[in-house]
């Protein structure tokens, strides 16, 4: 719908539906082409639909893409099939379709459960909409849910961060990710920081929030792995672990990265 004020990732706001549909048609052709090249060489045990807000697209576009993936590659019966989502775009219709299509792990970008901070970040959703989306996902059958959270947000205190973690834990997700806000050059936040409209959290507070999250999540049964992730037993993100263990992966779509047959490549 629109880029968040801190976002430096490859994503675009305000893209009309006909352009989204054209992108998916091109993506499906890319999936099919790569299936011809790699489909018989590899057995796919993790899939990750990420970046931007894939849940903005109409459900039918996602469903056609899922069918294209299944038709093009050999998929393991116990595949971990993840999808990132923005709470402001989740509906029962979409979630039902994703679950029927085989997506079995949902990552919901809450970022904060404080509405003032969400407005400051430029998020399109409220804390209440996140809670509604989370409960909808459970109702639709998702048994592996990650909640994305952010700390070191301008104006965020340890009290707010502690409250956010407790509220997230109370929902009983399988996985919680916690990322330190980085202010990247040429984002709205970067210009706001330069002119004094916002003030970055100091490094000591940033580190205090990080270590507090690690310790709290561990005490609640979320094993700390990688740098910014906590998972219950049996629920670390298998796909993300591939990046850390130097396993091969194929990236498809604009901005995707791959590591296959000893070569790294990116599409920009």
C-alpha cells in the first residue's frame, strides 16, 4: 500500500492491481523456466514467500503462483512453506486460501504493539488489527506462526519494549523475531533524523533492549538462534537456517538472491 518510513528494501507502494497481475504472470514464467533447469536436480524442502507485502495481492494471484511452484519442482511432503504478511492486508478469505494452497508457516509483521510507535513507523495497521489478523490465522488452521517485532524505535522505552514482548508471548506463537531498527540512507527516517524530527535510540539502549529480549524469550521457552530469532522447540525457521549453514537456495522474482552450484547471484 505504501512503504514504511524506515524501509530500505526493494518494494514499491501504490502499485495498481493490473500491474501486480502482470508482475505475477512474469514471475510464474520465471518459476516455470527455472523448473525446467533445476526441477529434476533438487528436492525442495523449504519455500519462503517474502519481502514487501505479498499479502496485498489478490488471493487468486498467490494461488496460481503456488500451483506453478508445485508444477515446476519436486516438493517434499514435509516442506516448510513460509509466507510473510502485513496485518493491514490479512482477511479470512486470503488466509483460508493460503492454508489450502499449502502454506504452513505464517510470519506476521507486527513490528510493535504500541499504536503511537506504529504511526511513527508509517505502518498501515494498528495493534488491534494485528491481533485480529493473528487470531484469524489461528482460526484458519495455521499452527506455525512467527511474530516480527522491532526495537530501538525512536520514542520507544524499555517499559514499552517489555510490554510488547509480554503481549506477544501471551499470544503463544511458535516463533518471535526481534530486529533492531537501522536507519538507512535516503529513507524518510534518514531525512527526519538529519533534521532532528526524530532521534535514534542510543547504542546502550539498543543493546539493553536486545539482551533483554534474548533473556526474556529464553526464559519463556523460545530458544535463541541466529542473531535475532527465538523459537519454541521444533520451530526454528528451517529456510533461514539454510543461509547460515551455506546450503543452496534459489531466489525468484525481482530483487531475489540465489546460491546454487557454487555461484551467488542477485536480480535487481
